[in-house]
C-alpha cells in the first residue's frame, strides 16, 4: 500500500499520463491583441509549425493548456490549422502551451449536418445563431428558395437537430390526427412541434424564398439578378468543436457559369466567413451579396456593409427582430438594392470570377444583441477585428516542469 508523498507523486504522474504530457516538453503560443478593445475569438495557428517545434510527427495529437495547467479546447482543421478559443484584453497578450498528448473529447459548440429527411437541407450553428442552405430534393420539388436561411436561438447549446426531429415527428402525428378527424388536437400537436415558433430557445422565423436570404451571393447581368438555386454537391470539411466549414458546388447557370462556395462559422462569431468563386465567367459582370428586405424593417447602408432589422415572418406572434448583415472587409463596394428591389446588397463591378471573401450573419433581439443600434456596433467591431487580426508567436520548446 502506498502512502504519503509516494501516493501523491503516483497520482500526479498518472494524471499527466492521462493528459498525454509524457513527452516532457512544450512550446508556448502567445496571442497578442492590437485592438483597444477586448477580443474573444477563434485564433488559428499553423499546426505543422507547432508540431515541428515539438519534434513531433505531422499526425501527432496535441494538448493545449493555460498557464495554470488547465486543458483547453482546441481543433485541428482540414487545412492544417490549430484553432484556439482566445480571450485577450485591450492591447494585451495571452500565452498558452502546446504539448504532445491525447486531448480530451470536447462537447461541440459549432456543428452542422445534412438533413436528407427535410429535402436535403444542410444546417449548421454555433453558440450565437443557426443557418441553412437548401438542397437538390427541394429544387426537384419546384420550391423556390435561393438564399441562406437564419434560425435564431438564445442559448449556447446546439439545438438544430432536435428542432428537425420535433418538426418532423409533430407533423406526422398531426397528419394522423387529421385523418382521424381530430382537427383541433392536430393543430395543437403541430404548434407544439413547429420550428417556426419559439418554444424557449429560438425559431425559424426568417423568410427566404427566391431571394438572397442572409448573405447568399448573386451575379448581375444587366438588370437581371442571376440567383443561385440549390447546391448540387457538398463537403463538410470541419465539424466542431470550434469551427464548421462547408464547401458547396452549384449547377451551371443559364450563362454557363458555375459557382463554388466555402462557408466557415466559428464559435462566438455572429458572422459566417464566405469565400465565393466562379468558373467560366467570360464577360465581366457585377458580383453582389446581401440580405433580403422582409416586411418594413429598418435598413442601414455604410461604405462596406448593409444591415437590416427584419421584423420576422409573424411580427404579431414573435414581437422581436432578427438582425442581419453582410460586410466586405477587403474589397471596395457600392451599396444599394438589387434591380428587383428584394435585397440590399454590396456590389463589386467588373467581376470576372475571382475569389471574393466577405462575411454574413445574424442575431436576435431576444438574445445577445438588444437592438439595431447595438447590431451596427457589433458589425463595426467585427469588421475592425477582421482587418486587424490578433498576432501569434510560437516559442521554442522548453522542458515541462
């Protein structure tokens, strides 16, 4: 039987072994915030640089710890990035350490999936909001839905899968009750399960239809808006716990042009990062991305963004607002409406298919953005953060104490 100091040492050694820290050394990663305001966001580091400094193989796993020795959630992405959820004070820095080892399994804050049972929807979410795009089965059914949908939420928990489950099961149950002549009970069951109503954690109260929704791109050919329809193929490249990445390919349009899109959503972010490019753009067109103008909401246009206060599809029921926006941090744009007046957009003229990166996202007045003024402030702060990213320095290996 082990007692006293020897038992403590054994327990400590086993704990280190469970964390995978028996490699005996670590490298520091220092993240610096150049901004005059607090930053909390996902920071990416070249994973091979960290592994090389540790003398580890390219496929080795890592453990990330703070200076107190607590393990931190991280993610390795499809394109070789190490992601860390960093919180850094104004013009300050924060240091963590990386070592070889087997990390803990973390509950996903960001995730997405194909929902074939709902006409090939692909839906994804983080701790702020949820989104979806429409798939081949919906297009085959003839339904016109072109843009990106918004599902608002007021919880950091993942909710999308459960919403689909409840929507489908309540719909089947209501159908059966109607067949039995129980119309009132069928209506109650349908209402209780509908994701178009808020049952305590948010809803799908956003109208898309034949528009850009929240952030879809389009091409302008004269006075004609060439909308994307539904995706034809997809790849989920990253699926949490800190980042979701989705690649979408679209069918060739009437001009012989094919669209490709990569959408990335990080934990804590109100905005999807969207990269778009096109094949076979022979004649220069105009490129735009923006938000649908549902109802009589407030519209705000700035030099690099458009923002909208959407009153929801049923204002008399929901009594709240969905805030949407698109911003372009890297390109000179003009702002205005699409020729059909359905969307507020940022537009790039003389476009020939090259990759464009912009951001699109949403929030809800019943969650973490109280009003439209606060939403505009959020947009400006997030644009400033994109234009002035936090810097990362990876140190040389040192012996772990």
